[in-house]
C-alpha cells in the first residue's frame, strides 16, 4: 500500500480529536485512522478522548497518542438498577468534554463509536466544529443516528445505510484494519509453527472477542477430545471470562493451543482453515481481509442486534455461515467440522468473502477528512 503524500494544505498545525473506544473493534480502527492522518499531515496534533477505565486508556498511549479520559458509561441492558447513576455521569462528561475541547481547540472531531463518542461530538457540533462519524456496523447505533443529522460526513462500512443517515453525507469506505493484518504476507507454515502446530493438519481458529464468548467456548470445551479424535487442531482465544478453566482443560491436548488473548492475530488468521467468531464489525472486516471461511455466532444481546445484521449481510452473499447463539450447543460443532472437511465449500466462501474486502479504509477516511477541513475546500466526491 503506497504512502499518502503530505498535502501541504495547512499553514497552522491541524488539531483533531478522535473520540470513542470501549472495545478493540473501536480502538484499533481509530488508531489506524490517526496513523493515516499523520501520513497526510505529519504535523497534525491528534488527541484521543475515551472512557475512564476502558481499554483505550491503555491501548492508545501504547500506539503513541495522547488520550484524555472522561466519566461516561453505556446503558446496562442486563441490570436496570446499574443505570441509576448514568444521567449524572452523562452531565459530568459534558463538563469534562467542554474543558477538553476549549483547551485543545480542534479543527475537527471524529467519532468511532463507544461511550465517549456522543458527548464529545454533541458538544463539538454545538460549537460549530466539523464532526465526522465512522459507523462500522451494518445497523447503525442510535447515538450515531442522532449525531449524523449535524455531522459533516459519515463513513460507513457497507451500502444501504441511507435508512439511517442523510444520503448526501455518506461515504462508503469499509472499516479500517490494522496494518499487521491488512498487509500480512505470512506463510501458513510459519503461522502454524508460531503456535507449535502441524501445518499438514486442518486447523480451526476460535475467537470470541477480548472478553470471550461463553456459548462458543463451552461448545469447544465439551468437544476437545473429539477434536483430537478427528485429527484436527485448534487455536483458541478464550477471552478473559473463565479463561483459566478453559486453558487448563486444553493443556491436556497437544493439538490445541489456547490463550486468553492473541496479540498476533495475523498469525492466527493465516494458520486457520476455518474460523469461528462473533460478528462484531471489526471481526467481520478482518475476516474479509484475511480471506477466511468463517462460521459466525452473533452475540444475541448486541445493541440493535447489530452483530446479527453484520453476519447476515455476509450469509446472504454466500460469504459466511451463521449459527444462532441459542443453537450453538446443538449445532455449532457439527457445522464447523463438516466445513473443515469440505474444501470445496471453504473455497466458495473464501471467493465470496474476498469480494467484500476493502483494505485501505483508513487512507480513504483520512483523505476525505483532510480535504473537507482544508482551507481550500472541495466538493464531496473529488477524491479518486
């Protein structure tokens, strides 16, 4: 991928705030966008705003960027009593945001999703600052729909988002992907050796996000001996919840590599013949870029059922398979193993998922933002 040349449009330092986080699905795309902006405008000052106590407070500084934390939390759907303090946190966050924006004086604010996006973009819009939204899912969140009415531009992952946002503000860009995945050229033999596995065996990769997916993990845990008997091997990211029990159980098998978290995801994707995954927006995007045969098990309690919408968008194009979370105990293992031994089906899924790949979304978004905030200005659609 070619480096974007410095545009030299700005006589003064460009100050941009990027708001959002909560999960890797928001943080890693945000960092990718920041890096792409720095390629265009090396002198740009970028400040992140995130939720205190969330993973962005650790991951963003590791990527070399400053971050300010605000006291904000999302609506808890599992326990209504835990939402009692939410209005007070929201009010407090607006005061914190006002202080941050007034001190930093950004020329633009970008929202990537997560708790901190709404108060930061809402305040920026009230001050007349240009705001940009990246909606990673195929079903837009309510906060982004509200913010979209006054946004300068809205970047979306797929077609058909006119039902959520003003058509004239939409730019279809795809989702930004970490360079380590988008530009990976690792050999499968290298990847399988990284996990201490045998490149000649069929390999299953199971991932349920940073916290884990109980329904998926329980199915895998119940079939570890079957995996051994079928002479296949497993790379298993258990996630944080109950990880010790899962990993301890996996240690009895030489054909299974298990860990709470995998930093080198490009290795796991390369090694895998078939992947089992939740269907968060970034997981879907990474699997498209990695050209994998995948079985999605959408998280059933995701806001607006966006994970089901994300998975269904691929299933309808014969680019993936999907099992409902409630059906996982009865169906998941048989569907996955059938796919592992059906190379023709794998190839058909790979061919179709390959067509949905956009690997340079970060560059597209950065170019659009730079041209929109440039003193020279331009009409939408001039970037080729």
